[in-house]
């Protein structure tokens, strides 16, 4: 469950990061032209990407027990465990999920960001380089 | 033979360290989720504790009416949550309808009955640009 949730969260965050970087390309380049570092220019984008990766789990954690009954707890109750133990185990699981999703989102956006920035730098370098003459 | 899993409150408290880590990451990256994370933690604790005992009672009572009541409550809260999300974009369509467009204007009766009269102040975009 922990790994699966981390996967979903980083997929959402990376998807959002790619889309936003694509859309905000002009803004990011303008910020760069004003003297910001690459990380500073991309910070709002990273913020939104990380947020969208985490917000699903945070929201579903808020409504746990009202609408959505977590499976571990129900399973333990059906098997005859005491509600105290079932609830406590489920809480540990929920909190672990929150932490893992945050870590996964942070690592994924960080790694992908440097990839995007380097790819962009490489692309602009390639654009600036004059075409190679074969006869020269 | 049932094996019981004993979970102490200390272990739950240890898991809270991960929540603190998540909140710290959110704060560090300015994801603006710290408050939501704290609310989610407290709410999940309270709700699960209450619901755990309620479900135990319902399982033991084993009557259809209690189950139906539980389902009703769940559907009610689900609808409430969904409604809350639907409100976030309220007024966006209306603002778009009020804006003068290059398309031929619809019949005045239709527009006034459906979207309100035109003497309402024209809505502006409520979300300012982020930066």
C-alpha cells in the first residue's frame, strides 16, 4: 500500500510538473532573464506539482471513516480483532502513507526538475550551435 | 486460533513522526498543505476511533436497519464533500456568459432567465495570477 500510493502520488506530481513546465515556458524563461536561478524560476511550478501529488491522499485521509472505510481496519474487525487494535493499526498505516507520499513526491519532482532543466539547457545549447559544415 | 495484534499508542505516536515529515516537506516546498495535513491527521484519528466502535456494534447487532442507517450517513457525507468541491469554480461560467463575445448575442429572455439579469456587476476573474 505504501509503495503503491507513493507511485500514484509521484505519477500525478510528475504529470502535473511536465504539463506546467510546458505551459509556463515563457514565464519561466522571463524569470530566468530577470536573473533568477533555474530552481527559483521553476519553484511555483514545483509547488503546484507537489501539491497536486499529495492533495488526493490528504483529502481522502480527512474523510476516512465517514465515507470510506479503510480495508485494513474492516478486515481486522471482520476477523474478530478488537476495534482499538484495528483502529490503531489503520492509523499507523494512514500516517505512514502520508509521509511516504510526501517523500516520494519531493524526490520525484526534484529528480524530474533537474532532468527538465538540463534537457532545456541542452536543447538551447544545441539551438545556438551553428550547423556543422561537412566540407569544413 | 486467533492471533491478536497489539498496537500501543506509542506506536501510533511514532507514525506521527512521518506526518510531521510530510508537513515539513510541504512547508519547505511551500506546497501550502500543512494545515490540511494537520486537519487530516486529527480528523482521521477521531473519526476512525468512533467508527471502529460503531462498526463493531453494528457487526454484533447484525440488523438490517443499522446497516441501512450507516449507508445513509456515508452517502450523506459523500454528497456533502462532493458539493464542497463543486463550489470552488462557482461563478466562472457566469462570468464567461456575461463577457461580451463576438458571437451573436442569445435571445435576451433566455440569457436573463438563465443567468440572472444584466444589472449585476460584471464578475471579474477571482483568481489572480500566481506571479
